[in-house]
C-alpha cells in the first residue's frame, strides 16, 4: 500500500478485515484470539533473540563485561553493539 500527493499525510486510516463491522475496536483476528486464549503469557522468543543467544553464554559473562545502565542497549552479549562503532 502506498500513498502519494497526500499534502500532509494520510490520517485516521483504519483497515478492517472482511467480516468485521466498520466500527469495530477489535485489533486481532478472532481465530488468533481464540488460539491464544488458553495461555496467560506470550513469549516473543524469536523477536527477542532468545533462541539465538551466544552458545558461550553465560560462561564468558563476568562482572567486568556486564551490561551497564548507561549502555546504548542491553542486547547481544559479546558483540560490539553496545554504543560503540
């Protein structure tokens, strides 16, 4: 989907899946909601990299190389992604 020549942008756009009323406030598809209903918690393991963690973790984690509150990110242990180029 793309918009052009909108002179200030597209505002208040709402896409509604077929079969739902135009005034719906429902965000997710009903079959999806029914599928997750039995669960109290959803884990976004791939999104947060849970399964792709460094195989040496936590073996090479020491107090000296811990993440600090001032670091740019708390993600990706052991790789130069902590606010440095």
